[in-house]
C-alpha cells in the first residue's frame, strides 16, 4: 500500500524553478512557503522579489508578488505595508541587492521599524550576473571581478548586515542561520517562523539572514559548497540571534 | 474661473497637494527639495487628518519605490520633486511604467543641469516627454499654467493614469509652485475604478497577482510592449489638450506652456494693442503633444515663436507638429530667469517686421 | 497706472512681515472679485536676507506674476529701496518706512513717495512688530485699487487662528496708517 510521505507546500506554485543544482534558494523558498502555509498567511501576503538570482521568486511563491527594482525591495515593501497595514509583507533579497545597491533602503526601512520581514540570502557573490565580487564576499575570495582575491585595501571588508542592523532601534529581530545541514535547516525554519510571527503581531522589522551556497559561481560541487559555508562563511558570519526584542535581547 | 466667496487663495504647491487629497490620494512619499517644499509640508500636515500617510523617504529613489509599492496595492499615490530629484526617480518611473502602474509624479522644475539653481525653469521638457527613464515608454505629462489649472489637472491626471494604467506627471516650475492665485476646488468626484490586478493578497479566492516588469522571453516582452503601445496610441488619439488665445486671425502665434505661456499671453495682448495679429497656442499636455490642434493652426499662420524657460527644447515638437511648413523662431531664458512680457513682445515685433 | 490693474512689489528684511503684507493685499483683491497673484522671492535670500514679493491685482487674468515694473512699491529697508526705486513706473507710488530707511540723494520727481515712520508709530501705539500693517494701511488708502473694507476683511483671512488675538491689533494698525497725515 502506498502512502503520501511528502507533499510540496501550497505556498509554492507548480512552476519549476530555474535555480542551479546545489543552490540553497530552493531550500529557503521551501521554508518560507511552508511557514506562510502553516500560519495560514498565503491569502493575506504580498511578497517582494529582488533583482538577482531570486528575481523570478514572483513566479514561485503562491502569494501576490511585486518585482522591485534592484535594491529597492525594502522601499517597495514600505509602500505596500503603509498601503496595506493588515497584510503580511516580506522581501526576499540577495546580498548584492540588500547590502550593496540597496543598503540605504535596507537600513532606513529597518530604522523606521517597518512591519515587514526580510529574508536575506547571503551567498557571498553576485550569482545572476555570473559571479562578481559582492559586499559580502570574503577577504581573499576569488570571483570574476576579484580575480586576484578580494583585498581589504581595495574592495574593503565584507559587511555583516545582521550585526549592523541589530544596532538600530527599529529592528525587532535579527538572526543569522544556515541551510547546509539538517539541524541548521530546522533552526532556519524556526527563525523564519519567528520573523513572520513578529510581522503578524506588528512588532516591526525582522530580518533573517540565511548563509547560502552558490556552487556554480564558487566553482565547486554542491557538497563542497555546503562544506565551504561551514569552513569559510560561518567563521566570519557567526550564526545566531543578534537581536530579539521579544526575548529582551538587545544588540 | 468662478467668482465669489468660494474662491480661495493658495500657493500652487499647496493647491496641488490639496487637490490630490480631494482626488482620493491618501499616500504620499517624498524627499525634501526646493522649490516643491510646500507641497510636502502640506501633505505632512494634512494626511494624518484624513487618515492618510505622509512619509519622508531616505532618498528620491526610495520615495518613488514606495510609490511603486503603494501603487501595486491599487491605491492613489503620489510623490513630488524638482528637477535633480526627478533624475533620481527615473529608474522607478521606468519600473512603474513597465509594471503598468498608475501614479502621480509632480515635477516643480528648477534650473539645471546638475545642481543648477533653485529658480524656475523648464529644462526638463525633453527628459519627461521623451525619455523619463530607460526603455520604451511614455508617461502622461500635464503642464498647467495657473494654480487653478494645477488643481484641475491633478484630478484629471489621477483619472487618466488609472484609465490607461500609466504614470502621470504634473510638470510645473518654481514660479507656479510658489505663486498664490485664486482658485475653486471642483466638486469632488472619484471614479472608484476597480483594480483587479492589484497585489493585495489573493485571500485564497483568485489566482495570484504579479506586478512585474521583467519578461525574459523576448517575444513576450515585445508582445507586452506592443500592447502598451496600443494604449499609447489611444492616449495620443484621445488625450491631446491645448488652449488657443486670439488665434482666429493670428499671423504670428507664440507657442508656450506653463509659466512661459502666462508671460507670452501678456506679450500677445501688448502686440495686439500695437496692431500686430499675434496669438498664443498653449499645450496643456506635453505628452501626448497636441499635434492635431497645432498642425491645424500651422495651416493658417505665417510664423510661430516658441517661448520657453529653456534653450529651445520644445521647438522640434512644434516643427514636427506642423511638418516644418511654417518657420519656428525661438526665444528663451534659462538659468532661473523668467522672461519678461517686454522681451517676448520685442521678439514678436521683430518677426512682424516692426 | 491703468485704473484696472495694479502691480506691486513689497520688499524688506525677512521677518518684517513683507510676504504677509503682500498676501493681505492679494486677498483683498480676491474679496473684491478681482484677479490676483502673489509671488514671493524664494531661496537663500529668505533666510535672513532681503525678502520681497510681487502682487498683481487686475480685472483681467494675470499674465506674468513677476512684477518687474511696479506701479506700487512698499519698502521697509534701504537695500530694497535702492534695488527697486528705479523700476517704479512713472506716476507710480512708493511707500517707505522712514523709521528704517533714510532717503539720501536726489529723489525721483516722476513718482509719489510717501514717507511714514511706521516702525516708530508701531512702538508708540503698542503695535510692536506690525509696522508692515501701518504701511499697508497707508498704501491701501492712497492707491485705492481695492476698498478699505476688503483690506480689513482680508486681514481676518490671513491672520492664522493661533494668532487670532492679534487680529484687532492688525486692523488698528491698518487704520492708523490709513489715517496718518501725509
């Protein structure tokens, strides 16, 4: 007798994603979609897609979606939540989008304490355009546009967004998670749930930074990419909660 | 203009803001810049009183993208700025156009290029009528020349923007924004247009909506652009607006819009007093340009004189509208200097051989 | 000056109520069913420097709201007097707060210049800070483009609610100016 052991979340459409093999976006999409479904938010949510690898997220999430200009997702989300204060509004952004071209929008949406969720996917590289150095690329990291490795006296230092944002009074919750092993994925899911719970309860700005892998542009196998997250990213980008107003945790 | 007790005296910038509120706009996102200042200030005072939102963004770029967000929700939303700020907003305007979102953008022009100056100018003409951002698109551009007309055109701009699903712009300048004039607010009439495309949450009762300007398949993008082009053709057919003054028997017709048209009108009156058959053609829409009316006028006049607070950006449109059949002279001031009626009169007299 | 229209410049230092005077006059024109416009100078000069505004009152729609050749000039400081005096049309009228502006050199003969110690009067009559209204009263009386009742009604429109207690002061200042002997 056959029985169903797994069903795709209703939070995802049936459109096949375009993500590369071994890319973490699929896992992160799934976690967000499951959370929205479990919290019965699919009908009441408007998501904002970025420019970058996740640009087509507007096709994949089974909620109303707006596709924002590069880096502007937090401003677009601000317009949405101010217009629709009783909806759930979230952005889904990569590191180039959030921490380079959209730094101002990110910081100010956070400072205003906009009641939105930001899912920040940090894979330390520009994926969509073919692997250029990102604001979060690590020192020494070789990319298409840092062929001799990122240098602190040239490109400067990688930005730790969660730490930076957690200093702002408007931020309710800032946590960094990873999705490169099963326990990490479970923790990531909890963080995403908490962020949306904050949003539904109008607690203000929540950001979940997810360390993600990009085997294609890192030039390694998916398995090696998962290891690279632990060996290279986590030491610079420590996992954990940097701010949680609900738990009295301040930066 | 109506006469009597219902007339009020207001600055152009404040009248624009009040008209927008009366037209049902409840969301305003802006960034401080002279000389549109009073518009934002008025919104910040009044919006909370009518249950609306005024939010000062961290940048012009953020402001126009907040407009994009609120417009996606299907609401009447606006922003205002002045020339340098409009340059920054062009990215967002392109996305709004590409996403078929209606909204209202006010440009109270100042002198440029660069930081330029803060005095009135009309140097954004080419930018807003020809290329208000990257890609193949247009926005509706309305050019009021009085405070009353600023009010009237705000209502019209919101309405037409929603009808055609395009961004609309009110193109004013520092003179119109700063001056006070009597005006009468029209009877409030909201069309209450349904927006089934808005992203408000599907409530599990309809297919999901997507507001988007990305089409990775070239044939789909061409199809989308052609569909939008058809709307543009309809706009060109139906929405050209202009005003003519003393043109019936005119031999020399001044073509001017906005503040320049006020000055030109005074000059035309003076020319008539001197026995010169002068008239005024005033475009009210700059896109679509009122080619039909100007073309018809070109069949009967001897000479056009384009008067602008720029270095002649509108001249080509006058020539094209009249198929270059009639000579087009130009007089303009720039840098923030307002031409005087005397200067314009002198140009008319020169053309009349006086 | 044509009887049907009147172009005015009000000028002085920021804080003297120059823009307010112009606004009262524009409102008086509105109340009298005329076409009017009011245009301020704006920009850095507003912040501590000179301030001026153009007011047009006419039976016809106003063309350029920027007055370059005024029929009427109201000035409350010397720099403004020097800046605008030569632009006044022949036959025009000029109103000067003589407590603040000392007219030196030769005066124009083709215009009427009224010198009124408005600031001194305001201090004597416990109308501190509204010398502008005294000067306005004199001007409205002498120019006569709008009836005095319209000017007084206009003040009611222009004094903000939070300053309503100053309304009577403003009216008294206007009347004081209007009745001040030349």
